[in-house]
C-alpha cells in the first residue's frame, strides 16, 4: 500500500504538469498549426485538426519584404543587447564596488530613467533622428534599444556583483593580478547566470518592440513585428502569413532561451533572493 500511495502523488503531479503545459502552449501550438494551413482551411468551421500541411505561407513570406524585416530585427536586437551588456556590466560592477556617498541615490536615478513611458521620448527621438539622418536605419534602432536596456542591465547586474566576495578580488590583487584580469577571469564567470538572464530580458525587449520601430522606421529598417501587421490590410487579413510570421518571430527568442537555459533559472532566482 505504501508503494501505491508513493506513486499516486507522483502521477498526479505529472498530470498537473501536463495539463498546465497544454493550457500554456495551446495558443502557440494553435498559431503554429495555422501557419501550415491555407486561408480557406483556416476559415473553415469547425476548424480542421487533421489536414495536409503546406509550406506555402512560409515560402511566400520569405520571398517577400518580410525576410529583410526579420534580418533587421535580428541585427537591432542582437547588437543592442551586446552593446547594453558591454556598457552596463562594467558600470554595474563599478556601482557595486563604490563605497562613497550617493551610491543608492545614483542607482535609483539610473532606474528612474527606465520607468519613463516610451511615448515620452518618441517626438524627441524622431526630431533628433531626422536632423542627424538616422531615421529608418538599424543604427537608430540599436541606439534607442540600448538607451532603454542600459539602465535595466545596471539595475539587474548590481545585486549579482554584490554577492561576489571581495576577499577573492583582494587575494588576486595581492598575488599580482591586474584589475582587468580580476574582473574578466574571476568576477565575470561568477556572475554568468545573471548576465544570461539579463541578456534574455534585453533581447526580448528589443525583439518585441513595436512602438519605436513603427515610428522611427519606414521601409529600409522595418522590423518583423511591424512587417506582420502589414498583412492586415483593406483587402483582408492574410491569416496564413500572419500565423507564419508570428511563428518565425517566436523562433529566435525560443532558440536563445534554450541556448542559455541552464543559466536562466539560477540567474533569475539569484537576483530575486538578493537582500
């Protein structure tokens, strides 16, 4: 009886996990199966659950302007994430090791810049970009996304640097190591989970952005989220292309998250329990 009772809760947990996954993944799976249907199949009622899949939506999508928009999204999200980490991680380390007055006030001031609504910066960015010639450019998007991700990187990474014992750095300095060597080879490997978690959040923000991409781009630097909306026009909604575009937009985020999955959970939990 004890063996049966021991297997019961385990089986129940598996059922609960399975039901939860089905509920959470059902919108994404429904979108994915729509991308392999023709528009006639999509509009049928009741919907077809068993059908002959087609790649027509993906083929026509990739041979249209959407492919360039997809590349623009990859470039702007990847470059802005890398630049925000390149600038923000050393800044967070310096703020963590700063022993002078005003440390908390400066940290709060950096965080406040991230709290402002994006619409407050739209007109200044638009006018400034038109003046210097950065409208409808990937470089302009990278700078905008970096400016919003940089405070996030500093705010998220500072608690991780606070958890690194200063005695390790002092011991390395006593042994003759340079400050740059200590930072690169001792401190950074210890905060790698935090860097991975922060990188995913920065990439998600830049990749999913619709507002700035809509205002600051036209055709040359149009991103994938804006390009998907173009399939909703006065002639009708092209549901197959919308589903295919939505599936492709989700793919890089999923791949990126899986690539750093072993750091993600530990990084988010470490930042959550700090203090």
